[in-house]
C-alpha cells in the first residue's frame, strides 16, 4: 500500500488519478469557453472525416459533453481509480488506464468501419432504390460528422480492473439503490452494453467503446497476474 501525506481532499488521491481528474476538468473548462473549437480539434472523429486528427485518439478521453457526463466519469475515476492505482502502483496504473482507453477506441472505430463499409457499398449499389441509396448516404454522413467524447472507455476498464482485484467487494448504485458484488456488477454492465450496442436501443452512446475498455482491462490484469507481475512489490489494501 502506498501512503500519501494528508494535505486536503485531493491530496489523498493517488498522483495519476489526481492528475487525470485535473486534466479532464481543465479540458471541460476550455470546452465551456469554446465548444466548437474544442470539439473539432480534440473530440474523436471517424478517420475518413475531414475533422479527424491523429491526436484525437488520445485527447477525446479528456473531452466531455456536459456536466453530468464529466461528473459521473470523474466520480468513477476517483472511486475506482484511487483503489486500483494504490493496488498496482502509479506507473502500472497509468499504462493500464491509457491502454484501456485505446482498446475502447479500437473496438469503437472497428464497429464504425463495419457500418461505414456497409453504407458505402449500399451507396454504390445500383440495384437499390434511390431512397435507400440516399438513406445510406445520410447514415454515412452521420458517421463522418459525429464526434465521440468521454473517458468512459478507460473508466469501464477501471471497473473491470477493480472487479478482478476485489471481486467480492459490494457496490451500491445511487439509483436504483441495488447492492451487488463487484464481479456481478461487471457482468451486468457488460451484458447491458452488449445488448444496447447490438440492438441500438440506447442511441448516442459508444457501447462498443465501453466493451473494448472492459475487454482490454480484463486482458491486462489477467496477463499481469499470470506472469506474477501484477503488484510489483505493492501490497493490496
């Protein structure tokens, strides 16, 4: 267990978690000052879009679209990130966080690629009616012009990491006030994201990004544990 000098509320938060929260809040303040610039420059766009820049693969993790979006993500980062960081150490935690975020990007862009390829094929299919071709064109345009923002992919990776480290710890949702083990909650969340991602029941949410973060989180913790390098001298607390 690592120890941090008590100098106030945030001083007790491990350094990487504290820095991530600060940078997210800084980006959100800049977003409030100039939304159009921040979204066009730092949100993640599909690579074929004219708005895409390579750095968006990372910077979108610090972008949020509203108060409640950043509030719940930062609350989860504070709660689960603090525990995971103090358990596996700051250096390994930073690597874990960003690779989970990149895993979320990979699965999200992969699903977008499949959708975009389908729409492009339909746009060039002369056997389809003009209405269907136009619908495919509009859908492809939506992919090109829709930004993706949020730390949720990395956060879902943290949830998976927490559940693997402390599977029997109980967690209670704010609403509804249901208490289950961390292991059970992760299974529930994964099932919900898979169902909503496939069905499209909840629009405007990158469900496969959440699943990507969880998948990479599971893989990294499992590999480190199998190699015996998960804790590197740190004691679980």
